C-alpha cells in the first residue's frame, strides 16, 4: 500500500475480513468528502488579498490542491487494489508472483 488508507484496508483485510466491505465504503465516502471540501477551499482562500502576495498565495493553494489530489488518487488506487485482493481471498484463488508465473506451465506458451 502506498497510502495510509491502503495500509488500513490491508490490515482490516488480513485481520478482520468481515469488516472489509464496510471499511471500503467508509473510506470511499471520506475520500469523496475530502474531494468536495478541497474544491471549495481552493478558490476562496486568497480572494481578499491583493498584488504579489495574492498571486503567491494562489500558486501555493493550487500546489496544495495538486498534492491533495495526488494523495486521493493514490488512496483510490490502494482501495481498488485491496478490493481485488479481498475478492481473490474470498474466492480462494491464489495470486501468482513473477517467480511463480515463470514456473507456471502453459502461461508462457510451453
């Protein structure tokens, strides 16, 4: 996992799988709320200032929003990845790593 959300979901998936789906829904709701809140604050923070200070503040707020957007993107990717792992676990289907793929018959045309 590349985000705190992913780490939390990995922990829940491994230790309390019966709570996993609820945790995913909760985390997606939090990410959606954070996305809406970020859009509201980005435009209004530096509206009252003038001149060079205002342009610096605007650039800073834009960069902060870019960082938040990247963090949310990593968190959503982690949620998707952990959900896939959960489904594989639920089906009892093992995931193959690179070494296992090389040894697997039929997957490389042999």
